[in-house]
C-alpha cells in the first residue's frame, strides 16, 4: 500500500513506519474527576477550562495506531509529572497531585493518604499500561515511536508558562529518544501545510517509559503540541477544525519515515 507524502508524491509503504509501532499518548484530554476529595469546588471549572487539552483524543485518532488516553483529568492526577523530588512544577503545586491552580490559588487540600492512593491506583497504573504497550510494540515490530499528544493555550495563563505562545505547533524533543530525522520530518511536515512551528517552545520533552529511558534507541518519541487557537474560540471547540486537524495528524503518521 502507498501513501501520499506531504509534497504530494507517492511513497512506497516499505519506506513508511509500521503503524503498529506507533503509540499515541494522550494524557490531558479527560475532564473526569474520580473523586472530589480535597478539592475546592469553585476552583475546579476555571482550572479545567484552561488546563484540559480539549479534543486531543479526537484530533490524534489515527486508524491503525494505538491510543493511550488517560481516563481522568490532570487536575486529579497528572501522569506526565515526575516524582515530586524531580518535578520542577512540584514547587508550584502542580506535581502529579495538583494542589494549586493555574494562577497559584488553592485547588485541592493535600492529604498524604489520599495522595499515596492516587499515586498507586492512577499514576502507577497508567505508567504500567504505557510500559506494557511500548514493549508490546517492540515485540511485534522491533521499534516503538511514542507521540506525546497535547494542546496549549495561545496566551500566557497565570503561572503555567511565561513564554509567549506564538507557534501553531510546538515539537517537543528528547536528546536521546528524538532522532534528528524524526524531528526534521515533523517540522518540515507541518511547515509544508502552512503552519508555524517551533522546537521545544513553549514546551519541551516527550514522555518515555523509565524502563527504556536512555537505554533503548529503538524507542523513539516526540511531543506534538497544538495551539488551541487552531480549533477553539473563547473556550468553544470548533468541531470542523478538529476534524481537519485529525486528517492532518493521520497524514503525519502515514508519512512518517522508518528510523
């Protein structure tokens, strides 16, 4: 089977990545709160509105590609944070267990027992699933490419990030797990579609399981951050634009080179 490349040329399937080796990691699309324990109720909705990666589960839905969609809100448990002692956002109240909101105000009262429960039953369980999925792809195809799927606010919001959010797409990279060829393909692809692109601005990095981190070069990855202005107006989702971006993401995966 052949696919159109971004420049319209037909490319043989043996030069394209096996979609069974691709994992879409979508950690911040959900608004579900499994428990309201400790939350300041009036703080939930404004934080949910600004910190949810709205519609990324639909936008990154590519036929033949495994999705891992976190089924709970990042306000409850942010699976992309590191351990508290290693997480830069922990001091701002946004480690894996959020206690402060986007503006630094109280979001949730911390309870040590509840925090341990959330870490075991939600954080650890999620990373076990990610690890198993990556190793399944490795066993089946010999490679695994993780695409870390996010969106970001067009304007600086509270204390979340003080960098102007200019690009349409931000490509986040890892020094070990993002080959130059994969990074360059991503940049060239989105630019060829008329989008503005920056590398590691306003956000950087991509999720990689600790079991293979900086030890298995057959696991590659990059983060794709979509500027919300491309599909939202005044916190309202524009479904036609989401559909258009979903087609763009499908083309992106269909054209990915074997690395």
